[in-house]
C-alpha cells in the first residue's frame, strides 16, 4: 500500500511536510491485509476516536483523582463540536490524531508542576505524538506551553527539578523526532 501515491501527473504531493506519515502505517497495514480504502479509513477513525477519549479520560482521572471526573471530561471531550467537525465533516485525520495527545501534554504539565517531576516522560510523550501526527497542532501547543512556562518562570527558577524535567522532555523529543 502506497501512502503517498503519484499525484499531479508525477509531480507528487508534499503531504509529508505538514502531516508526518508515521501514523498512516496503521491504515496502510489494513490495506495490505485486504481491506478496501473506505473500510481502512473507517476503522482508523474509530480507533482515533477511541484513543482520543481514552487519553482524555486518563488525563482527567489523574488530575482530578476521580473516575467520575475522568468520565465527565472524556464525554465532553468526545462530543466537543470542534473535534467532531474535524473528524466527521472535514475528515482531517492529522488533526484528529492530534486530539489524542493534547490531554497528555496537559497531564505532563500537571505532573511536572505538582512535584512529580519523575513523570516528565508523559509530557515528552504528548509532544512526541503531536510531532508525529500534526505539525500545526505541535506549533500551537508549543506556543501555549511557552507562554505557560513564561508565566511560571519564578517557579521554574526556584525548583530545579522542574527545569530538569522539561530539559529531559525536550531532549527526548528532539532525539526521537530528529528524522522528521
């Protein structure tokens, strides 16, 4: 199964510049297994929605320390109009995949700033997922986190564990995404 077929009379289409192809391997594997393109797309959409809702549940459960909070947050996240419009009407798989990792970034920030700096890898996992799914969402999340860090610069300077956690996260993300 070819991920980027020859578009535009052999000139190609540079979709890999904005949408990295790593996450397209799952639907490509479905095509190799014999599913038609529409079925592979539908299965991918269901899996993306499931992982988006589960990641929001996990983040809200960890932050709110309650299964009820996790359930309510994941219901609101799952039925958010912007997310549903991206999935159902615009069929933007790159942006839809980014919705999996946004709650993980928020959870990573929470873990680092509440003194559990040993969980820095959660923050790195969120950004690594964004880099491998949707680069524009990565850029927006980067700007958000940059402003968040600037507003909390005093805490970062006084607690070196927080700074170390962020530096470890940045180093891991750069090391594991240098090939993009």
